[in-house]
C-alpha cells in the first residue's frame, strides 16, 4: 500500500460549520475538531457540503481550512472542500486551500451546469494542473445532476497522478466495482453515504467521508476498524446500531438534521444560513428520540465489549 493510500484509509468527517448570530462560531468549531481527533478519525473535511460551503465567504472558507490544519497539527489528514461550478472559481479555491495548508482536496462535480463527461475531464484536468495536492473527486448526482462515469475517472487518473480518489455518493455499492474495474485497484474509493459504509468496504472501498461521524465519531471509527481487522460480525453489529441514526441525519436536507442533533447534544448550535433553515419542530422531536435510542444502544454495546 502506498503512503497516500494508507492516509486515505478510514473515517473522514465532513465537518459542519457552526454559526452564531450569523457569523461562524469558531469556538464551537474548535471543540468539534478536537472531539473528532480524540475519537480517532483519520481525516477531517472542512468547507464541504456539510460545512455549508456554498454560503461561506472566501475569507471564512480560508479561515476554517487554516484553522483545521492548525488544530490538527498533523494528527489527521485535512482534506479541504475546494469545488465550485465555475472552473475559474475552483482554481482560486484550490490555490487558496493549498496556501492554507490542506493535505488534500475534495472537488465536487460542478452543479447546475450539468457538464458532459468531456466537460468534467476538462474541469478536473484544470484543477489537477493547478496543484500538487492529492485530489479526491466527488460524484454526487443527487445534488449535481451529473455523475462521474467510471471511464472518465480512469481517464483523469491516467492523465493526472494527483487524482487519486473518489467520494462516491450515487447510492449504489455496484459503482465501487465499476470504478475499480475501470480504474484499477489503485483508485481510493470513499463511501459518500453513511448507510453504505459497510457494503462499500466489502467490495473494496477504503473508507467513508461521513456526516454521521459529527455525532458518532467513535462508533464510525470502530465500524471501519472492525471490518479492516476482519471482525465482520462486530462491524455488522455497529452498522445496525448506527442505522437509525444514519437515516435520521437525512430526514431533511443535510446539514439540517446533523446540526439539530449537535444542538440536542449540546455540542454546537442549530443555526444555518439561508436558503437552508433549521429542521421542523416535528423532525427535531424525532431526532431527539433517535439520539436517545442510539445513546442507550451505544452504552449497551460498549458494556458488552
């Protein structure tokens, strides 16, 4: 296993961006980062979809990436969200993230524009040429309206040695096999859907870029570690224990539910930036019940160890 492949193994947390009275709550962000590192995650992803990157100013995004790098102090890999639906803007974000000290970049498929596969190759090639940092492509057709074809991923990897990974969020573990068949086993695949972490691992994925880890970092780390250690029975138990919580994180648009869960857990506030709004009162009550059941199950699980 190469060094870069080893560094992409495990749980990467797609960090929320806490807000307070309209501004970034940096104190809460710092606490969240430290909690993740203490839980043993392998990587942190600031300024992604879960971090509400679309409504962050350039100054806020740069500050959050630099802050994550400083707080991490080399203990975990920092993979900064640096994508946009404008290639020129993407190049600016890529260079800014590199200046801020990021270890790697997560580049989402351009949204709204719906580029062809040739357009995706041109877009990602421009980004790869603007940096020496390792790049994880991010295919999320539900948000972007276009999927990165396995052949497109293969072309990009052949042309650019720093395109090394993909976050696959198309909702099917079959895509892992298709991508590996097209690109070879050197492609690093992350699950972009928490509920598919275990199925993805079973067909060759290296890890997960996780929303749920904001709430349950220890359990997500234990799940991946158990599978990698060959303890599939334990991994399955953890998968089932986390299942309801995972479903709860997507009862409304991400990151509304995870921010509500963090607020219910007294870890950060529920505030979001328009056009996103906090979850409904009814769903907040549902999340509170889910968290209570998860807490009881997690405590019982740890006592059984």
